[in-house]
């Protein structure tokens, strides 16, 4: 089960590894994806690991 990327209005977290951005906006190196109507954020490390799947527009459930 995936974590919801935004727990509250003051914190953004990575949907895969739960790393916190510690701000209201995601850093420019993070990726935002809308899947099934839900906005999810992925940190730089997770985005780099799964870049081929992201560019292929696969849902994160397939990663």
C-alpha cells in the first residue's frame, strides 16, 4: 500500500520512501505525478531510480 504523498498542508513526503521535503512545496528536483486522480511526489533518489518507468508513464504500482 502506498503512502499518500501529502500528509498535511505543511509537509510533502515521497510516496515511495517517505522522505520529507520539510516545506509546503516540493524541491525542484522532485517529481510530481497524478495517478488515479491523486497527486504523488517522488524525491530525487526515487525519481532517479525509476526514471525509465516515469518517462514511460507507467503507474507507480508497476515499479
